[in-house]
C-alpha cells in the first residue's frame, strides 16, 4: 500500500510595490512587473519582455558604458581576449540585436572630457602627472605617478588629459592617440567593432537622465567596463534616482579580482534591482509577447 501526501497549492499573492505615482506589480506566479501602467488595474497591450521580470521596451534602455579604445584596444596593450572583449562579443551577438528588435533605446555613456574641470578624486584614480623639482626650485621634467603616489615604470600615459602621442594600430597605421579621454581623441572613441552599431543611432543633445525623463524611460539595463567602477557607479546613481536597474552580467567585465564582479552581480540581484544576461535577454526577445 502506498500513500500520497497532497500539499495544498500555494496561494496566488499579488502586491503593489512603491507609490501610486511609481510602482511595480508582483505576482507569486509571474514575478515582478516593471511596466508601471497608469494605474494598478491597467496593463498595456503593447509587447512586453519576460525575463525573471516583465519589462516594457518603449520605457526601457540599454546603457553601454566606456567601451572605448583606451579600455579595449590592443594598440594600448590590452589583450584581445582580455577585460571587456567577452562583454563586447556578448553585446554584439546578443544584447544589441535584442534591444533593436524590441525597439528599446540604446544609450552609450563614455568618457568624453573637454575641459580641465576633473575633480581631484577622478584624476587620482587614473594616475597623475608629477613634476620633479630640482635643488634650484625649477621643474626638471614630469613622470606618471600611480594612485598610490609611486612613479609609474610602465605605461604610456600620465593621467587624464596627458598626451598619449603616436599610437601604432594592428593594421600598421599610425594615429595620434590624443589626450587621455579627451573629447574627439582617438583613445576616447568607441572600440571599432561597436562603432557601426553606435552610428545606427543618433547623438543625444541632452544628458542621459534628461533624455530618459523626456522619453518616459524608467527601466535601465547596464553593460560595459569596468563592472565595479564606472558601470557600478552609474547603476547606483540610477538606483538612487529611482530608475529600475538591471545588470547584464555577461555584458560587463572588470580588471579587478573576480570577487569584485561577484559582489556587483550579487548586489544587483539582491539590493539594486535585478541581474540577468545578454543571451537570456535575446532569448526572451525572440519569443516576445504581444
């Protein structure tokens, strides 16, 4: 004789999270809904993307951070399979095509400095230029100094705004590297495999947050380099301003130790919002719900 234990079905619970003006819906069966309809009882009939969460493409944007020559180009000593290149591949093969198919906005956020108004804290993080003062009090020359105050023995730059000089590309062509992360310089330009994707869009005339407000964008998906620095900093800024934040874990990388990436993936999933991947996004968009 066999016995079967019958467990009662889990109750279907629903919740409204937030305030009347800005809220998510949660269902114990369907998960989180970030669409933010005009009222809790009104749901849009437009296409939706279902990840572990439900999002509305016209109110969402893919934010790609710092995928520039300075951080990715082998001409500056970056390994072709190094930090950022796997993320670049995932963005090209999955996230970008998914975003365009779903008619989601794609916003590129880059270093693009045009005046010497960089805070000391930012200059320090990129190393800086130290001048040698000789006995007479005159300046004998300058060297690159790292963030710990030690002279840089290797490296071709001396901090933000310093000249990189001529750079030889893989093709053999020589270009002017320009001043570090300054506007219109070669080093601050997008990494070439991403440039054509950028050119499919148009340049924003306003800051991203002003654009988001104007377009009614409330959900942001983050990718780029470095996860624990510029990507993470931008994500937490957005979180503090009330945006719904999603980290694409395979669409971002860092040169920091592995635990730094794990830290951000954990906190994106448990504190700041959600964590998913480029391939998962592409799969869900392929089966987009109308």
